[in-house]
C-alpha cells in the first residue's frame, strides 16, 4: 500500500513545449494590446494558487507597463448531481476602472471559475477583459466561455505540475504530467 492512491504519470507537456506555449500566449496578448485604441494600462489578475507559475513566466514576456493582482479560487467538488461550490476571494483586487484586465489561470476546465470571475471583474468598469490560460480542456466545458489566449489544448486527463496540484502536491514540477490512479 502506498501513502497516496495516486502517482505521477508520464509527462504530457515537457518544459520546452511549455516555454514555447507561454511565449505564444504573450505574443497574442501584446498583439491585442497594441490593437487597442485609447490607452488604458494592463492589469494582470492571476488566479491563485494554480496560475502562480504560469503568471510568473508570462509577465516576464510582457514588456509593457502592468500591474499584477491576485484572486483566490477554490472549488469544492459537488456530488454527481450538484455542481461544486465555487469560492472566489477578490477583496484585495485594486481599482480596475479604465484598465485592460487580463485574467490568467492555469487551465480552463468546466469554465465555471472564469465565468464567475469575469462577471465580477466586469462590474468594476475595466476598459476590456480578456482571458489567458496555459491549458484548455474543451471537452470538459460546462458553461459557455472561451479563452482569448490558449497555450495548449489537452485531452480530458487530470494533469499536475507547473503550478497545477493534486491536494497541493506537485505544483513545483517543471513539466506537466498526467496523474494516475493506482493500478493505472
Ligand atoms: P473550472 O472552473 O474551469 O472547472 O476549473 C478550473 C480550475 O480547476 C483550475 O483553475 C484548476 O485549479 C482546476 N483544474 C481543472 N482541471 C485540472 C487538472 O487537470 N489538473 C489540476 N491540477 N487542476 C485542474
Ligand atoms: Mg485553479
């Protein structure tokens, strides 16, 4: 018997592919900003904890004046019939009026987190709101939402590493791995 019923599976996205994806996302963000008329500076809103590593790498490719704000999202998995409850903590987010807001998360899964967060952010009067995610699992979408910038689409597998956790483990891994159950 192992201490954990899950173990690290094979690498799904290696560090070099991650780095290339981060650069592509950054280029898309900069293209959008340059196309935007009428000024307004960038505020990056990073969804902790998962987006911590992605955000740190991403902002170093964004050679424009920007602020970084963080929100905390926690979803409690519901049972088979009720969707899990989502807790968003965003009381520390500064003024967003007139700013170009970029919501950054590790992965777009059911889409519920981004859907809620975007609605809350829009109430604060930003000049624009866009979404950037490193990973997208379109097969899992439960609400209608798309990211403006996606690093990589992945199949419906549970992944860890590069900020993504399983019960708070594995966030520090430099590559993205599949998580496997015992016997798999
Ligand atoms: P959504 O609201 O889109 O369903 O959920 C997004 C959140 O669920 C992500 O921010 C992430 O924390 C978590 N999540 C979704 N899929 C995965 C996955 O494959 N691995 C990990 N570690 N977290 C995931
Ligand atoms: Mg998350």
